[in-house]
C-alpha cells in the first residue's frame, strides 16, 4: 500500500501497512486536546519556510552517519524560532536521515550546505 495522509493521521499504536515502514505512521495523530503538533509540510505552505523547502527538496545530502540521501520530504511543527509561512505562522521544519533517523532542521541543513546561500 502507498503512503497516505491516512497513515499520518493514524493512531501511532496501530500497525502501519504502507510503504513508509512506520517512519511516518501516526505523526499527525491528534492528541487528547485535538491539536496536532507535527505534520508533513511542503513548499505550498508559502513564505520563507516554503521557499527554503522548495530549494532544498531533491538535493542530495550526506548525513553525519555517512548515509547519502535525497531530501524528499519535510516534517514540521509550530515553533517561535522557526521560519514564517505565508500566513505569518512560524514552523520548525526538518527532514530525517533514512538510515539513522537523525532530524536535520532547515538551520542544520543550511549550515552543512554552504553553497546553498549562493542560490537562495
């Protein structure tokens, strides 16, 4: 089964049956107060965070664990120290290494990819 938002919104205690292998299963599950603290975000969110995601998406990156991967998704949550979307909300956005699951924030990616500054 292909990954879907149904998987993201599933109870994290349930069994994942999609291709994410459980990595994205339940990440947007609503907690008791019915707010979701983490979700998949993309460049459609707009603002500075959308522009940064758009520029980073599809780039090859080497994690500190040694794994090379292509940045193909971002997760994020509401955070005062994050980048603004087109609505003025601030998001802390990150991608995960598929090998070690280290969470690379946009700030960490920017620090590691020095040439990124040239094409922003």
